[in-house]
C-alpha cells in the first residue's frame, strides 16, 4: 500500500494529512470550511483515495492559509509517490449538470499548473473562489507535477466541484500500477 502522512505546523495552521493512494474512497475531513471539506471528499471518493485531513487554521483571518496549507500537504504527500511502474499520465472529462471539466495530469517531477477557472463571484460556501486556482497551483508546486484544466459552465458550485472530481479521477489513472511500465521517460529518470 502507498500510504503517506504529512504534518504541517505553523503559526497560521496545524494540518494533518494522510492519504492511501490504493484506497477505496473513504474519507474523514475537517478543515473548518464545510464546502472545502465537500470538495476534498469529492476528490477522495472519485479518485478512490482514502483521505484523512484534520486542520486547525486561522479562519478568523480568512480561508487562505487553510486552503494553501492543505494544498502544500497534499502536494508533499503526492511527491512521495514512486515514479516506477505507474501510468504517470492521467486525464478526465467530468460533466456536472451545466459544468464540464477537462483535466490532465503528469507526475513528471516538474511543477507546472495551467488552468482557466475564472470565478464569477467572490465566495462559494465560505471559500474564496480566488483560492481554487491557488489550490491547484500549490499542489502542482509541492507535488512536482503538471496539472492542466479547462472548466466551463454557469454555476460556480458545479464548476468547482467538477474540478475536484476531475482531479481525483485523473490522479487515480496517473498513479495506477502497471509492472510493464518501468519509468516512463526517455531519460529513464523522473524526480
């Protein structure tokens, strides 16, 4: 089993994260932001990752540090995945009512994030919509992976939730074990 734990303690947050890449989609998540919990639960369920996240953050300031530090911890956990014998690339096309997300991931050992989410309102359920792109940028940076996404739709809740579902599905594909694969790189090396 590929199980990774990360603890991050700062003056702003205290985060505990545990992920089982080979799980079944069980989760126990408490970030203090119910809608963020819902998004991470969707990621866990649709990616079949067992995920535990417990956060005590400075929500009296705002949601930024909590969202950012969860993304840092998730990225650090994902950076620990052995790159040998995995698919490396993952993708998903996820519709959710009026919204649709196209997501592609490369566990390349190089950090890059490119997304087109442009929020039409400032908040969704207690989370600043500007933190949605920041979440994926931070995961990509600390996880040393490429994340590319395009999302369309009218309803902000649907667009954001489809992003997190697509992230789970694409990451599940990228992390699948295939003994034939070796290291998928002409360099025969991935960080």
